[in-house]
C-alpha cells in the first residue's frame, strides 16, 4: 500500500531523543510489574507512542505530498536589438511547443513573460494550451534595454510551487542591465530548471557613432578640437578589409538655432575611426553637438538607432539674464532692460511665442525673469500660446537643481491673475498665488456648460478643459458645471445651488468631472437659465460663464440673454466641430451680446489653453488698485535694498499670500490692504540651490510710473537681479570631468589653489537632472588630495545636467553628460557564453538544462522537437505542518496510559457476548455482586445475634394417645387462634429483624459522622 504523502521533519536533530526509548522500557518494566504481564506490555507500548509523538512534534513533523506535474514559463526577449521578425517568431514557437509537448492528463501548465528594460506577465501559468494569439498584449513602455535578471525574478515568483518548474529563455543573451548569472544561481537552488533558446545575430556589417568628444574646459574665443569616434564592427559580405563609405555630418545647436559644421564623405576601416573637427566658440552659451553617419549601402549598417551621438558643453561668460515677455509687451520693459545692461548684466529678451524647448537652452543664463507674463496669452485660437507643463518644470528645476535665479514681475496678467495658480512655478515662489484669507474680498465665480459635441474624443477633452479651468481658480473662488443628462440639464455638484467654493471642494470637483458624461443638449435656454440663477446667487465680484458646444442646440431666449446683461455676467463660447455657419453664428451672438469672447477650434488640444485663459477672468479681484495709490515700506534690511532709503508710491499690485516658511523674507510691503500677508510688494527666499523672488507690482508701464524717474530705480533692480543670479567668477582653479561607464556616470572635481596647491576638506555639493528633469542623487566625497568624486545612475538616452558647487563662495561648475543611445544598440554578437552558463546550471535534485537550436524567423522541426515538458526536474513538494496533530495525539494517549495503569478491566463479558451471538447455551448466571453479599452477610449476623425466647411452648400429650395428640383440641396451646398467634409471632420476628438492620445502618452512619468530626 502506498500513501500519497510522506513524513518530513523541519528540525530532524530532535529525533535523537528517540534513543531514550530503551531506558523508558527498562524503568517501566520493573516499575509496572504489579499490573500483570499483559497490562504491563500494553502500558509500555502506549508510553512509547506518547514519547515518539512528542519527539516528532519537537522535530517539526510535516506531511509532504509529491507531484510530477510540470510548469514551464517561457521568457521572451522583446528588446529592440532583436529583429521584429524574430520577436514575432518567438510567440509562434511558444504556441507550437506547448501544443506538442504539454501533458494535459498530468495537468501541466504553461505561461509567458515578456521583457525589455522591465518585465511583465503576458499569460500567467494555467493548465491549457496557449491560445493562437497573433500579438502580445503586454505593451512594454521601454524596450531599449535587456534586463534578464528582472524577467527571471518575475518568472520564479509567478510559478506555482506545487509543480516541477522549468524556465525557457528565448534571448540573444546581450543583457545590459542586471546580472542574470546571480539570479540564475538562486533559481536553480530552488529546484527550477533553465533551458535557453538562443537568438543569433545575423552576420553583417554594423557602424555606430560612439561619441563626440569635447574638451571639458572651453573658453570664449579659444580654438578647440572636437573628436568624432565611429566604430565599424562586423564585416562586409564580400570582403572584410574593404572600407565602408558614407557621409559624416556634424551639427551645432544653440538657443534653438541649428548650424551645420561639417558634412563630408568618409571611409571607415574595421575598428574605431576618429575624425577631428577644429572649432571655436565666440559667444558664451550652452552648445549641443550632434554627429551622424549615413552609410552609402544599407547592408553595411544593420542598426540605424546607433548612427548618431551628441555632446554638450557650456561656455560661461559674464552674467546673463533671460527676460521672457509677452509678444507685444517688449516696450513695457525697455527701461528695465536698458538699466540692467548699464549695470553690465547681459539681457536676452524672449517672447512667449518663441519659448525655450529644452533645459539646455536655459543654461547660458544665470537668472530668468518672467516679466508680467500670463501662463496663457493671446486673444484668438490662432494666437493663443501657453507655457507647457514641461516648460514650467524646466524653469523650476533650473532654479532648484541647477542654481539659477528666478524672478516674477507683477502686472495685470501675472502671478495669480495670470493663471499661474496651482502650477509647479507657484511652489518655487516665496508667496502663494491663492488668497486663503477670508478677510480679503477677491472672489470670482465661474460656471461651465458642457455639451457632448461630435468632436473626436469629445467627452475626454471636456473633462480636460473642466479640470484645467478648476485648477486655475483660487480657494475662495466659486465654480459650477451644468451638463445635460437623460433627465434634462443638471448641476454636476451643489444641488439646486450649483456654485460651490473651490477651496474645500476642489478634490471632489475634480473627481466629479472625471465621472462626468455629458449628453447631446437639445437647447441652450434651460441650461443658461440654471447658470444665470446660480451666478446671481453668488456673492462673487466677478462672474463668468463658458459654453462649449458644436452650436446645434436651440438658441436661448432674449430674456435669458438680458438676465446675463443685467447682472454683468459675461459669456465666452467655444465652437468645436460646428455644423455650419448658422450654428457658429449662434455661439458668436451669445458671446457678443454679453461681452465675452468667441473661439472656434478644430482640435481638442487647443481647448485647455482657451479655458485656462478664460478662467483668468474670475481672478481679476486679485488685482489691487486702491484709490490714490500706496507707498510701499521697506520692512527688512535685505542686500537688495542696500542704499535704498525709501520706495516711491505705486498705484497697484497683485495680491498674494506669504508662504508660511522661515526662509521667506518680505523686503517691501504695502500698508493696504489691512492684512499684511496679502500686501507683499517684494519678497525673496532660497529655493534648492537657487534663489527666487517676486515683485508684485510692474516695471513702470502701469503701476510704477513714479519709479521711472526715480534715481534708485537702477540700484534696486540691478541689485535684485544680481542677488538672484547664479554665482559667476573664474573657475580656473576647479575642473569638472565626467566619465560614462556601464550604467553609471562618474563625476570628478579637481580643486587647486592659486599657487596650484590642493584644496582639501571642501564641502562639495552637487545635483543632477536626468533627461526627464527628475533629480538624481549625487554625493561628492574626497578620495585624494584635491580630488572629489561622485556618481549617479543612467537608465535612458539624453542629456544629464550636472551642477557642482565646490565650496561656499565659489562659482558653480556645470556640465552636460549626453548618452546618445542605450547600450541595447551597441552592436554585439550573441552572448553564447552567458547562454551556456545559464543552461548548464543544475537544479537541486534535477538535471542541467539545454541550449536548443537557435530561433529563426521561420520555425524548424529540430527546435520544436525539443520537449520543454520533459522530466529531469525534482518532484514538486507540497508541505503541511503536522506537529499540532502529533501533540494532540500525545495528549490523548497520555490519558490512555493513565487509564491502563489505574483501572483493571475484565474482558469476560466479551466471551458471553460472543456466545450469545453464535447461539450457544448459556450457563446459569452467577451474580457476583459485592453489595448483595454484604447485605446477606449482615442479615446472617443479625440472626445470630437475636436472643433466644424465654419460653418455648411444648406440645403436651394428654392421654398419651396418638389421636388426642393429633387432635390437640383439649390442650391449652391447641385452642383455636393459636395459628393466628403464631403468625403474629412470625410477623413480629420479621419486624424485629428489619428494626435491627435499620439500627445497624444508623449506627454505621453515626460512626461515619463521628469520624468526619474527628
């Protein structure tokens, strides 16, 4: 008989306690001899079982089930270095392999994992064939790397442990992230087998541009030599010594402009080819160089992703400032620009219509000034421009991580009034753009009417524009949304009131917008009546309505339009995919009649910018223009106001809220309004490695006309900008070098004094921004005299910006590290060494894996004949702890041991029961009842103790004849009634016996009572 499980032990060392069993028998045999032979043996057997159960429980006894089922996990390399035809063939191979070799009767399972830089489960292990799918559903975001370690780790975690397990890897073995050998050793230690299906690289030539090498220290006007390194690998199909010809092109990019420096035909010999380029930089700026090679014949270059490389350098000059202004507002800042230039500060104007596109374009500037600009500007669909989220992020990171200054100058379209509320830029300023003080009456109300248009992704874009508008509003502002449902027009929140304060409800509003599904509104009138009623009930000082529609609902009545006009509520309309001229004119008429604006758009991408601009209408109360103006007071002795005794009056500014931080320094403040936290005119603070400041009034165009002729104008503004600027100076005594190795970048700083002596024990700090503008850790440590080193990881192509500050008071060192392409695109042959090592690993209790025939674009029978579900794997085990049951059994048997030793059980009744069952004659039952025997003995004793009668009557013979003796009639004892007297005498004797028995029992009870008292 075979059992489906066996016993195992977690701590088998405790089993040595079983050697005490002979001692237990020796002691018990002599101690239990009074029990008799059979009871003694039985008691010792029970005691042996109890001891064995206790020892087994201490050893952690387990029930172990084994199974021969197999789970095979196919791990498919989907990185870009493998041709797409072979990536498709991988899926066909898995489908056919599972169909041929999976044992359905045994319950085998199969699954698929795909990997590139990351790994994902395409099909989890299940007991059926892989369906004939034609494409993978797991869309890997990044396939520009091969991370086999992550894939193997995921495969091990996803396979069930109640089956034997095998991983089949389909790859070229060219991992560039992780370490597959290390994870492979852990996998085979867990009893998992590894097979590898190699993907061979096709023979042929390959050309890659390795790098463009630029000097680390480039000075203005100094000639330098750039070197372009091109590596030719592989061989031409005809002759390996024949050179590969092609064009080498080098371009230079600076401030968004591109110039071609070199384009010539070159020939590449096998190995590395270096091409020098003599060049000179005349202007300080950040420069990006790009080198590209284009082969004349496609067969000489199999991969195109590695045909270009970029380099970055930054040439520092005197201090430079970037001034960003509105496209038509440059005249408002001519005085400021001239003043800064007179102070030897170079200023570069940049209109919002030609904004920067990368962080590299900001590097030449030591400070950035946002001169009264709004986040979204322009009046028509064609002229609307806006700062994208990425551009805002660049401005913030340029200050926080790279140490540049950032200044916002106020104006009617700046700060909170310019739509900057809720952006990352607000976090970098010393003030908040939202007014949280309830004493300040600066409330606006914005209502939106949503109509499901026929524009592509109409509902999606309506949600996006609603979110954009709500995020623009301040905490005290009010908002409401009317949308059409199957039951008619309804407010999205607020019930019949509709308009709610944004501050405490912003998160709930955004969540409601995400669930909104507006329908096709039949007419404008009901929705507009609801909107005007809700806006009229609001106590806001500025009220505005925005309608988005395709124009086909019925026109509103004149009474509704008049209600908007009478309550000074403006309406802006946005026509999307309108059905014709009449529909567009209907929306135009609504906007024109109420003093709003009309927009016509063809693409939903233009909508968020429009709604951000329109939302600014309700932020107008943030503009504070007190009658007669105010005179700001200097309340903090900051270096910005050194030599400035007082400030001229101003006629207005934008109200803000001072951040609750000890780093904020309010330099100048207005006496009005009465809440000082909202009366800031000039404030500064340190933000990360840089500094930022806000001047809530303008630069002289509207509110500071009294400043334009003021002698302190130049001193105030030049000192303000100089305080913000990134420190500049001679960095000749410091050098910064970077080196790329594998997936890390080493940063090395050499510090020398004026006498060329090493500078030691400096507090060197640094920061790094990756191509996605995310900060990376960079810790610099001194490793040698005057040498400081640090490193940071790289995981994507692009430019990494490094900023190092070599001690207090020293100018920062900046550098750009460019990774042109991932290591995935560095041409290599199939890594057969790694493939062989993974397959040769032997799982514990099994056999080593196999390296199968290579995978081709067309599957062959030799590869498919390899049985991936074969044996050679350790049987799967399922373990369950059994020691609690053994403890329970020991407890039960312990009481059995006590019972056997303390209670004698006669088994004669079994023979009687058996005789009765088989029908044998039963002998007279002899009742042995000790209680009955005692009672009978007591009665006998009582009879013996009874006294003899004093007179025994005797029969008297009268006449000596038999007849007379028989008759007995004449005898005095033979008279009638003697028989009754005898009967009474007999009854009297019985009563006397019972009385004696009763008295004896009473005496026994009395004796028992006396014994208890004693």
